[in-house]
C-alpha cells in the first residue's frame, strides 16, 4: 500500500484524445505547482477518489506520465472518473485522493491493446476501492469542495 496523497485544481483542456481516440475521457489537471509531487511519484497508473465541486464523489483511475504511446514530452495528470456524466465539466474544481498504485507507465504496440489495458485498470480500481482499506477515504473532507 502507498501513503495516500492528494492533488486538485480546475479541470483543464488536454489534447482531446481521451474521448475521441480512446473512448475514455480523462479530466486533466494542470501540473503547474506540482513538480515536486510528480517527481516523488513515479509515472504510472493510480486509483483513488475524486470530488467534483457540484457533482459529488466518484471512484477514479488515473494516469500520471508522458503517455509514451502518443510521444508526449510533458507529464500529464489524467483521472478517468468511473461514472457516466451527461456533460463535460471543464473549469470545475476537482480534488483527488490517490490511495493505490496499479502499474508503471508502459508503451503499447496498438491502440486496441492500450484501450484494453485501461479498461482492465478501471476494473482493478473499481474492485479495490470497495475494500475498507481504500473505501474509507471517500469520506475525506478534502473531497467535499465548498464553493
Ligand atoms: P481533454 O484532452 O481536454 O482532457 P478528454 O477527451 O480527455 O479531453 O475528455 C475529458 C473531459 O471529458 C473532461 O475534462 C470532462 O469535462 C469530460 N468528462 C466526461 N465524463 C468524464 C469522465 N467519466 N471522466 C473524466 N472526464 C469526463
Ligand atoms: Mg483528458
């Protein structure tokens, strides 16, 4: 188990690839001010809880890294909230508690294998977050954002 940590800010625009290319939307956070946090935590896939200012608390699975499949040069922080939303929420305040680590960042030989792996990560996160060890964090006050 890892020591839980948190990160938050408004949801920003990314490259728009999550939904369009992968069919998996990721609510990008700005990495500004998070250089030391990002260097402390290796690139990879994590899971935890996400609080959205006007919508509540949701399970999430998150990539931190440079997305080798897409050859990015900058690291991004990209949580996929495991919930179906009717609309986008760009600009909304999003707070994350990261409670677990799934795997290191990897490259993939095809888009299909990347998508398949992300869905697998999502299933792992779904299940793990039901365990008392991880589910208790959904009540953390950091996730209840008052505006
Ligand atoms: P971008 O590159 O701008 O991040 P994406 O294709 O990754 O674009 O889509 C992300 C956006 O989709 C989020 O910023 C959010 O407004 C919206 N969205 C809708 N449903 C979800 C979800 N389940 N998880 C994350 N973001 C979602
Ligand atoms: Mg995204």
